[in-house]
C-alpha cells in the first residue's frame, strides 16, 4: 500500500517508524497505534491500493484471505481428480494430450495459490493438514462423478466457465499476491473453458448417440455449476465483509446471474439445452430469469455427503502420503546446497 500501510516490522520498531513509512502523522501513532494502523488500512483499501505481505492488516482480513485462498488452492488440486479419471480413456491422442495439459495446469494453479497463502504467514503443510482432516473445504463441484467422456467437456465449459466468472474480478483483489496469481490462473482457465466448449461442440455435431451424451453431461453439471458461486447473498456468512475489504468485487448472486446470461447463448450455439424449464429472458430486468436452486443438495455435499466426497479425500490423502519421499528428498537436497553455499562463503 503506497500511502497507508504499516510494515509488519513497524509493530516491533515502534509507531514512529510506522508513521514515517506510511505518511501517517506521528501524532496519530501515539497511544493508539492499532487505531492509526486501522485508519491507514481502511484508507488504502478505499483508494483501491494493494495490500502487500509486509503491510499491516487486521487479523480478520488476514484470516479471511487464508480461508479463501486455501479453499481455492484445495479446489485446484482436488479438481484434478475428476478429469484425470479420463486421461487413460480419452478417445484420441490429441484429446489425451489436451487433457493431460489441462490437469497439469490445475496443479500449477494450486502451487500459485498455496504460495500466495504462505505470504500471509501460514505454511503449505498446515493448509494441507487442514484439508486432509476436514478443517478446510474445497469447492463442492468436485464431489460429482465424471460418468462419460462428455463430462470432460461439460466441466471445461460450465465448471471452468463459472470459475472464470468468479475469478476474473479477483485479479483486482485488494491483496496483491492473490490478485497477481489470478492473472495467470484466469488466462489458463479461459483456455480450459474454450477446450471444453470445443469438445462439446464436436460431440453435439456428431452422431445422435454423441449428441445425447453431451446433453446428458450438461443436464448433470448445470445446477452444480450454479452452486459454485456459493449460497444466496442473504445466507452468505463472508460475502459482505469480503466485498467491503475489496477481496471480492461482486456478490454471489451477481456473479451467478452473469454466468447464466453468458451460458444461454453459448448453449444455443452448441445445439444443447439447459435443464431449467423456468429459464427465460426478462426484458424488464435485462437478464435471464432462472429456476430455484436446490440448496439442500449444496449443503449436504459441502458437509461431506456428496457422491464422491469420500473417494476424493481418500485419493488425496493417499497421494500425499505416497509423495512424502519426494518432499523429503527435495528438502534434503535444498539443505545440502545451502550447507555447500555456506561453506563456500566461509
């Protein structure tokens, strides 16, 4: 934050250092340092400045970021599973190569996001432990099965499309490392969405059986995709505060409406229908009306009662345990290099 943030070390070196660095008058950093820091933080957020890792920030802001970024990172690595299920069964070498590249991208997204979370003072090991023990969540969308090859296309078009709708505004998030990570993530997710759309288009224009398979996949993934934006605004525990801090820029319901409006003409181009008899254009609102979402299903899946919750977490824990030797070897190698570098300087 260029004009208002307090460096973390300012809390240790005293209010005078904070006032000198941030432009806050020294008189404001007297007996009520925290209040001065808070005013400076609020002013910076209001001015659309970026909060950086070494800037002072409220504990609740930090906790909210850790929760959101961790959930996002967890979703990326859990989200590798449904599509990886089809790598060995892709119908052509070209499709296999595309899918492998996409799954690899998702692993990279997890890496960017865990790294962003680590700038907030948490460790990747702690975040993964919370995921594996159920203390942190991931997106409920990944607890649905991929039953046919067309599901790979539906995930690309709908799930990644919903992700882009939600994530593009995060490129303007008030927290710098998260916003910068999202720039690359969104570029790659845009490619994934187009890949899914192209796959469904090929199936839709194929044989009657292929068209039916594409339609079936869209029927199953449409409603879970709408749930990806989170509960309605009046039931969202964090949305209002996150918007006030400019972590989020739009509410859950605003983003969901934007996604529906984008998908309707795309579905028409695909020659597929969206499974909602209440879906229609509202001239007065300038948006599409759509049917009621089954939020009971959403909360049940989130609680761990979805079709694939247990399978996803069992596979994630197993992969983590089987990769322990890689992490240990990398740490040992890094320690050896550090020792050699230290000996060379000596």
